[in-house]
């Protein structure tokens, strides 16, 4: 490379400053031409850089013909979407960590990029520092994927791990996580599963070369998980994790969803604790591979952004036609997504009932009537109010049938409450 | 791609047949032009293929101008080395799973490839189906690596796991593994650590962009590990694993070696059991990422070979200058490798001594005299012959000093034997 590739940096918040600080300290074969951020105060943190390269006006970067690669680290939809579209039209390659944008507007952006002969790389959008997008496109490209299961959100994994270790309630651990900076002031996007859903949709689109509509992805958060469930899960040989799950079903209908699961302790993903993330891929011919590491954070995310920048930089130093393997397939179709009620799962059901003879038998009969085989029933002693707590673990059953059975159980006079229903992964 | 890229396949043994069977069943955008194997019997396994594409003469492939990519799955040095060199001179890109060849002749081959404007990809040479070469070159390219620790050999990991679970002796488990096909009739390359050393040298060369001479890599196998060591390790919170270790030291001197280690159960790599492999990378800015999965086997290895074939195929369909990021850096220097006696480690030492007052104190004094701090001393009851077994766990110390201390301990009249010395990773 004779001339350094020039990059424009949109946003120097957490990830942007990680990228900037790493680039300042390292020769990556690229040069930061300009940085835009609406907050002029942030500029003062980098006295070693010429103040000329800072601007509050993103248009200066978008319209700079010398910038080859635009790095978008603003996050969210607006104004990031408009900036990226304008940059693509000006023939700039895009590197972004913006999972919401790729999940919601990927099709539009990839198509636009293809029309303008540029690429959009987004390794940092899924699992921060863990390489997963590139390996899926490249080393694993010869595989037929049957399942992807991931712990894709660090905040919820931290909360679940804490609840497990300390037996604490969700709300208490959430407050603690907020105080420590592991959860945001408004934690909705994390704890309700939306963040994990963006990443799951992105992985599904990539793994199956289909556009997955984010609105068709079933999402359930961890706010309904109690330490009681985590305790029983532990006794039964499971841990509770928020799982992004992608399965290739019959007739090419994809099963794509995010919800808590009891994950068998024999499954390698169950060992991923605290803020760590992991993605396990089942495919032929590789069988199973797992990638784990930091799924978020200033520097880990910067690692993936830098990898993408360098990949484009090295290619466009030599050729005008960068990264064939990273290009968007214009033939990509929209995915058919299975409705959650049509999915097949094993289930954990926690029920509180009156302590009467025959209750367990009755629950078994209701399940049997709905075509559900039970693999475990646990009742240990009585609750302090004299009621009984019963845990049912089912074999594989259709969600529709499970919901019918749960409904029947809930309507029984002896049932105090159906406390929880959690899907199970062995 | 209008015209399919043509490949030549050298060798249809275990991995070659995995590649062939996957390609037959899948459209990977490439076409097998010719297959060479000296065993004509193997041809009969593929009645669906035209017999014309088989030959016993590799030269037919090497001299076929239509073949773009030569896939070498013969293994070993001869005749693979000669075939690959001839193919490179005929401007063919190379995909290989041959770790011994890359470890011993990488520099020569990469230089020749660079002169002929072709690339050599070898994802399958390290950890079979686990993507590790491409992620290091690409997604993690912006990182400064400080350490790589890997379980790089499935046979030894299977043996150690069995020894742990069953308390069996090395020799017994080895025989069982041979009967099951998990170990070869001549298991030397695996159990003595040479196979892991090839992979470690390849990873070190790539991670630090330096040529690592395989002869300078310290290698110790698992044949000296006893179930007694594994038992004590377990009590102290460790598992025994054969580790390929790469550390970036002062003055750019690399520490590259393969030997058994006590690995803390808190370290994620300790959870990798049976025939699985894993590589953990510590680097800035990413912190730590781990890749795990099947490190060998017909189909997992085929997955990596296919990924490499497809990567080259897609690139050369569009451009004559393939994969800038996969090219060899002609500026690559030879690595300086630290001698094992200069390395710094924590150690586990198992000693059998006469059961006399003051023995433990004396061992402590010898260690202290050699600048070694102890962090644990364990003695539990007496052996059936009346002797005492003492386990020492040290803090970080220079190997040279440890060897002096062990020598002094061995020479004491009260010492029956220094049974083992194993390095420790927390």
C-alpha cells in the first residue's frame, strides 16, 4: 500500500473512542481523515490530534471525496441511516457496529451498497469483539447450517449469572447492574430481549442468505425469570440463559426467536457466564463450533470495527472490486419465519397448587390429553402457605399444545398459579 | 461467476473423501476437474463420478492448465512438498490441511507462492473444523496479541479426559483410544506433542508475522502424566491439559512451546474435554476470545478445506489478485524464540519422600534458596509403603531456578523420587 486509505469516523461515543484510541496507538495502514460528533466537548479528549479533523457536521465527511471508508458508530436509526445512505451514494465503503440499523434496514442498505459497488461490514454489530460474521461468511461457508444458538446480550447474561450465584431477585440485580454500568438507565432494550433479537435476525439473515424481518422474530425477555426457576433448573441439571435461537425447519421455514431457556449443563454454551457472549453453530460438515468472548464494551467492539476497516483497506489498496465474499446477494429472498405457536420445544412448567391428593396425577393427565409426554415431575415438601410447588419437565411438544395444557392447568380449581413456562435446550 | 472454478484434489484419504463427499452433495460454485490418489481401489467408492477424473499420477493435475486451485490432502512431507511446489510454479492456488508441511516448509512455500502471485490457505491445518487462521488474519487483525493458549490435539485431550474421569493409567487409556480409532497405531506424533507443536508454530508465525522454526519449539508430551497428578490437580482446582502456548515477551522474543499444564478450572479452556480442541486468544483491544470445536475428523476438517476453496474461488472469479489479506508478507523475519529454561511459570511438583519430621520445611527452604515462593504444600496421610507424597505449588519462577531446586530436592537422602514437574496456568 503506497497511499494510506482514508477513513471518516461518525461518532466518538464509547465504541468510537475505543476505535480512535486504538488507531492513534497503532499503525493499521489507515489514516483518520475526519471525525464528526455533535458534542464538541469530546474533541478535547484528544489533544494529540489536529483540531482540524473534528467537525460537528457529518456532511463534511460524507462529501469528502478522499474518504474511502465511513465508520458509523453513532448507533440507533436516526441520523445514522441517512448518513450511511448518503455516504454509500458517494461510493464510500461502510463499517458499522449498528445492530438495530442492520436488523431493521439491512436489505435497503445492502441493495444500495451493491448498486454503488461498495460493501457494508458489520462484524461489531453481533457479539462485540467475537469474530462471528466473517467466519460464517468465509471459513464456514461450505456448511449447511442446522442451528445457531447464542448468548448475545451481556447485560442479561450478567443479571442471570448474578441471580444464579446469589439467589437474588431480577429487580434487585438489575438495580445493581445499573449502578455498576453493566445495564443502562433504560434497560428495556436489553432485558426485554430486543437487543438480542437484532443480533439474532442479523445472524439468521447471513446464515441462510435470506432477509429476516425483525418484526417476525418472537422475543421474550428475562424479566419474568425468578431465582426459584433458576434454583430448580440447577437441581435438574440446567442453567437459565437468554438464548437467540435459529433453526432451519422443513420447507425452508426458519425458526428465529429470542427467549430465556433452561440450557443443559452438558451444553457448552451453559458455561458462558457474566457479561460474556457466545455463539454455537451446528452445521454439516463441521458438526459444532463455538465462539465466545466479550460481546460488548469499548475496546472489544473496537477490535471488530478495526478488523473490518483493515479488511476493506487491504482489498481496496489492490483492487477496485473489494471483498467478493462480503458482497450482498441480490437474489436474497425474504425468509418465511415459523410462528412461535408452531415451534417444537421441551418445556419447564412451574405450577403452584393446593396440596391435595391426586394433583400430580391430574397434571399428568392434562399433559397426556394434549399429546405431551413428561420426562420429570418434581415436588419437594410444601410452601410456607401450605400450597405445593410442582415442576414439570416435558419431552418435545408443539408450543400450541403446551399453551392449551397450561391453560387447562390454570383453570383448575386446585391450581393457585402457573408461575412460569420456560423452553428447554438439552 | 459464469464459469465454475476448477479444482484438483490430491489425495482422497480421510479428509480428502470428506471434501469430495461434501462437494458431490453441494453446489459450492466449484467443480472437481481431477482427483489423484495412488490407491486405485478408492476410486470405486464414487460410482457417481466419471472414472475419467481419477488418476494415479499427480502430474496430470499439476500440468492441467484448467485447474485453478490445487487441494493437497496427502499429508506428510513427501511427496506433498514436491507436488505443491510444482503446482505453485504452474500458477495454481493451494489449499492444504498439511500442518507438518506448513510448519516445516511454510517460509519456502509462501515465498514461492508470492513470487507466482498465488496464495496458500491452510485453515484446516490448525484445529480441523474450527475457524482460527482466517479470524486471526481478518476480524482480529487490529489487535496486538499477548498470548495464545490452545488445546490443539484431540487424541491427547481424549486420553487426558478419560484418565481424569476413570482414574486410569496413560498406557491403558492409550490402548483403548487406539482400539476406538481415536489414536493411531503409532501414536508418537500425538502423545509426544509433535502434532500440537506444528499447529502452535503455525499459529505463532501468523499471530506475530514471523517465521517460527519448528525445531526451536520446546515440546513435551503427555506420556509422563499419571492419574495421581490429575487427581491432585483436581483437588487443587485444576485440570491437566496438553497446551500449545504462545506468549509475546520482552524485546520481541517469542515464548512458543507445547507441554502439559495444570489449567485452572476458572480458565474457559479447562472445560474443553474429549476430542474437542480450543484456542484462546488474549489481545488488545479485544481482551479474550475463544474458539472451540472439533479439531480433527473427516467432515470437520473438510469444512475448513471447503471454506478456503470457496474463499479463493469467489475472489478469482472477480479479480486476478486474490485475497490481499491472505498473502504472505515478504518482510516477515525469523522469530527469536525464548529457551524453555528462561521461561517464567508457576509449577506443580510431586515428590515422594521418607516420612520424617522436617521434610516439608526442608523442601520449603530449598525453594526459598532458589528464589521460589510456594503458594501451596499438600501432604495427606502416608503411602502404603510408609513414604510420604508431597505436592508443591509455586508462584511464578524462572524455569532454570525450578530445575535447580528440583535437582537439589532429588539429591536429598530423604527424597525417594521427584515424580513429576508440571507447569501451571491460572
